[in-house]
């Protein structure tokens, strides 16, 4: 396809635009959906180690460490479960929005 495009006079950028990008569109869409699904995961272990310092706790707290601190350390398991459910609902809604956008581009997960 690249040889035929170059014989027809297509430049390198036209080849990328008309051949390469349409061929790898499904891969780009899957990576976009995976990236959106991973937005709320900030690396629990790294931030937990950082948040052990009381001075840095206010600026380094994320949902996961907050759930750990409130639920496990303070024995408020129902509160931790509710916060974890909130995070899951937000993640699923972001995935649904990304999948709807991917469906408009021509490919989706479901």
C-alpha cells in the first residue's frame, strides 16, 4: 500500500494519514479506553509510603490511601466500602463515556 501511494505521489505525511492511522485506529482506541480506566489509579504503594509522613499527608492523599486510613486503620469498614464503591462507580462511568466516544470513532469494547 505504501508503494502504491508513493507511486501515486503521496508524501510521507499523506501515507501516514491515509494508510497508517486508519490501520492502527483499533489499537489507539483500546489504549485510550485502558488509559481512561486507569485514571483513578495513582499508584497506591508509592503514595502510601509518602503519606506516612504527617507533614505530607494533606498534599499526597488520594482516594485509595484515604480509604485505607479510614477503613482499615480506624476500623470504619462501611465508610471504606462506600468510598471504594464510589471510586468504582466513577471508573465505570468514565469507561462507559470512553467506550461511547470509541464507538463514534468506529470501534468499541461493547
